[in-house]
């Protein structure tokens, strides 16, 4: 079931506090079954599946390209962490991070196509827009955290899960986690407004989060926040939702394979 | 070209708010804006336009950005300045989507006192509908975050005029009336 609420402090607090169960645990057999399903969809190159691809029904639109708007989450989130560790201006934290990426590129530690490599080739004005976009994201994230409540911790990274022998990496987006007693509530912040497939995207992130957990424990509730729309959608960490997420991932892999075959033909 | 002018001035605002030094208001802004585009239609249109059109746009953008520089001032980080803030609020059970983009939002919705201020920048002179635009921004922001903003301003880089309005219930009620009128007119026209 998909629950919808307004993105206000009161509604969100009620949504978080109303979690009744502590989530499911994926055992080894369930992981193996899921891996087998993905291995049955062959691929000649490594593939990456995330909630976005699931929401696009496996049809990737344009190849990824670095732009200030695609770099903002990575740089802005790292800056938000620094601001929390050591109180300072968000823009200064963003500039430090951009400098570090560029230093890595200059010293030959960044591979071709990486963020550092791209940043090092930008004009000062374009670099300024990267700083502007990342600072916007940093403020956006910290503001969202303040609404959720300061018990919420920012996630240092997304969840990555490699499916054995399937050349498949699953990437689950997450921005904040709230741990209370034995329950874990994970939040993902998105710009824009939720589409019709937002529920499938949330279940995918719920599944990947559980697969990436050392003990396979799913979040009690996975909440998607769309501040632009003032909306919150959530799914519970039930076995039904985890299965639904797994089916959506396999479907996306099948659709992606069909698209590649069509292009090759 | 008018659309490109608006986009470049918005980009310049974003750069200035985030303390970026602009050596050349047009070239730097164009370079920054084009680095963020996946669709090059507008850029191609500019590059293939005749020299006269290009020169006019350059002069136009430089003039608007110089007004921004002169009047904008600086923003403390504690105000959480965010540029190009978009809203897409669904109302009437999803039957109606209210879209909006505010060029600059400062303040926080989590403050105990109303502290959110919105600034919209336009390259056109402020006309009769300026108040209506301000009311619409206030309404959408209220629906989006559930918090009534403190103040909304509309600034014209063409004339350096700034219209500032405090937000109250009367203003929000008038914004609803504006919306109702607009929907009625649209329905009749359809």
C-alpha cells in the first residue's frame, strides 16, 4: 500500500511515529532466488539498475552526462555532511569539495568521465553554477532534514548491491535515516513531483536498501519526499512490497535488454 | 531571444547570490547556462542568429545583470538562499496542478516565526498584473509547504522597480479569487 501525506512537520512526524512493525529480513535463499532471476536475463555488459530506470519502465532515455544539475546531489550532500560535522557556510563547504575533486583530477587520480575530470575542464563561470546548484541542494537537504526532525541522520552514500555473476549493480537512493528502537525509517528526497510510477520506484529503493543491509533487514518504512510538490509518499517494509520491488527490478532488466537488442538490430 | 534573455538573467541571479564573480556578465552567464543544458536548441538559435541580434542580446543581458548587481546585495548563509525554486502543487484531488518558479527564496519554513521571503525577478517592467503574480507566488508557496511566507517581492531589472508585499490571509484569499476567475475564463473559452 502506498500512503500519501502533505510534507509538513506534523504530517511527517505522524507518519514516522505510526510505523507498527520493524520490517522484514531477507534470508540467503531469498537473495539467491532474486539473483537467479536476474542472471536469467543475460547481459554482455555490466548494467546498473535503480529506481529511476524502474520508473522509466527500463527505457533509459539519454546517456548520462555531467551537468551542474546532475552534479548537485553528489557535491551538495557531501557539503551538508561537512556543515553538520563542523558548522560553516554551505557555500564554503561546497567550494572545498569542488576543489578536492579538481585536485584529484589534476594529480591524475580521477578517471576519464568522472566528476573530477569533468569539473577540471569547466570555465570559472560554469564552475560557479556547479557551486550554486550544489549549495542550493545542500540548503534544500538541510531544510528537509529540519522538517523531518533532527533525529534524522544524513546518509553518507547511496546503497549499492552487486548481484553475483549477473554483471548487475543495483543502486538505491537514500538521503536520511531515522533509527528508533528496533525500527529503521529511510527517507529519499526528490525534486519535482511524483509520477504514476513513484510507488514502484519507492519499492525498488526499499528492496535495494534491504539487500544492501548486512543482515538483510528492510526498513520499517521507506518514505519518498517531494518538497517541490509538498508531498510525501511511503511504503512499508513488508514482504509484499519487497517482492513487488524485486519484480520491478527484473522487469526493468528485461525491458533494458529488449531495448538493447532493438538498437543492435 | 527574449526567452534566452530571461534564462540568462535567472542564471546570473543564481551566480550572484552564490558569490560568483562575473567578469563578463554575458559571456560568463552564457557559459554557465549552456553547461547545464541537454537541449541545445536555444543556444544554436543564438549562435546562428545574425550579428545584430547577438549584439542586441549581449547589451540587453549586460544591462539587466548590472541592475541586479547594483540592487541585489549579499545574502547570509544562515538565510538558506535557494535559487530557481520550482513548485508543482496538486490540488482538487490531482485535477489541477499549480506550477510556479520563484527565482530566489530565503529563510526557513521550520522557524517558529514566519521567515520565508520570496523574490521573483522579471526582465519586463512591472505592469498591472504584478500584484496578481505576487499573490500567486504566495498561494503556491503556502500550499506547497503549509507555511505562509512572510513577504513576496517582484523586482524588475528593466526599471529597477521593486514591489514588496507582506503576505496575509486577505492576500491569500484574493489569490484564490484570481485563480477561480482564471479557471472560469478558461472553462468558458474551452
